[in-house]
């Protein structure tokens, strides 16, 4: 829900900003955070939730009894929690993601005030999240490497 909240707030900020003249940095940060929310939403819905649910349904179809179905469900819920970056193993990364989402809300609420701080913090957090995901992907989920690549590609894009 935090992803959707941020996305909604950023869309409202873009609409309000279209009626006024804003510094280029505002639109750069707005684009960066909007893109982040889109990438994160896509990852959570398509990679974490969809693939885990699909795997669970396939395994349940092959289960011999209700006890096995229950074990499959518990295992898949643990896997979903891990894939969705909600497990304690990736708490610092989750915290940084929440901070990025909060920066999107802050940007939309302040409408151009506090702008340099939001730009600096988002520029600092993007590489941290990407590097953290890349690091834990070696022992965790391969999909985290893909998410890191998507985040890393944007965080190193040239500034206007």
C-alpha cells in the first residue's frame, strides 16, 4: 500500500506542478521517485506475488493430503515474505526502500520546498538499495539481482 500511496502522491504533484514553473531539479527528482515506485510495484506484483502464488498453486495441485497442502502454504508464505523484502534478513534494504517511498510523499507535500534534501537523499539511497540487493542476492533470491540492475541503471543515468 505504501507503494500505491507514493505513486498517487507523485501523480498529484506532477499535476500541480504542470500549472506552475518549477526548477528542473524538481522534475528530475519527481521522475526518479515516480520511476522507483513503478519498478518496485512491478517487482512486488509480478515477481514476488505472482510467481510465488503460481508456484504454490502448482505444488498444491500435486499434494497428496491436506497436511502437505498446509506445509506448502506455510513455505510459500515465508518465500513471499522474503521475496517481497519483508524478512528480517533484508531489514536495512527494506528500511531504505521505505525511506525512498517517504521521500516521494515528502516531495509531493512540500511542492518544491526541501527539494535539495530530497534530491541528495534519493541519490544516496538508490545505490545503497541496489548494492544491498546485489549483495544479498548471492545467498538469497536471484530476482533481487534483477531488481538491483533495474535500480542501478536508473541511479547512474545522466542528469539534465
